[in-house]
């Protein structure tokens, strides 16, 4: 296998990469935030109708809204923290032996054995070093044939996500 491409990362690419890598966390935040907000609204409404204290039911609404806000704010913040990558051409080369990236003047050569797993989530390829560290590459930068070749290669090497 030898796949080589160059692309320019955008803020949206980085935000989508964070969402794809942390998909479970963000789904949890969205679900928990929606449930807490709905429960809070029900409890506040009940408290107002019965004339009891509204303070503690308001906490449910507050925590729910905070979780929903975090779900939408975190990927944008991650993209802003990586502004040094915006507009800088990124060259990606995938061979049978290694994953090579060049961003600006920095070149990184990583053997496939270093990755814990590799997976495609929605519009992103995620190359995971561990549970908290990964490199994400938008699938759009590869042709359909290259995406298929990469997927076949990953499965043949046993690095696909289980």
C-alpha cells in the first residue's frame, strides 16, 4: 500500500475530528443534558403549580443546560486551540510500514504497531495511540479507492477497532 495526499486542515476538520474521536462522550453529554433539562422543566413546572420551592428543581435545568453547552462548546474550543494547524498544508503518506505526516516543517513517521487501533467514524479516519490520544484525518482527502484500500489494509493488519 502507498497512499499519499496533501490537504489543508480547517477549523471544521479539527472540530469534526474531536467529535468523531470522543463520540461516546459527546453522545452521553447530549443525552444526559437533555434528560436533566427535561426533568428540571417538569420539576420546576410542578413546583410552580404547587407553590413549593423552585430552587432545587432549577439545579436540574442548570446542570442539563451546562452539559448541552459543553457538548457543543468543547469541539469548537479544541479547534481554536489548534489554530496553528489552520491553513498549513498537511501531507499524509500511508505505506505498508508506517504512517507519515508532515505539517509545516514538522515530520512524523509512526510505525503501524504504535497505533492501538484505527477506525473510520463518520467523515474521519481516527488513528488512536491510546484512549486519550489520536490523529484524525478527514476521509474526504482520500479518493473512494484509497479509502477502501486503507480499510482493507487496516483489517488485514488486525488494527481495526473492535
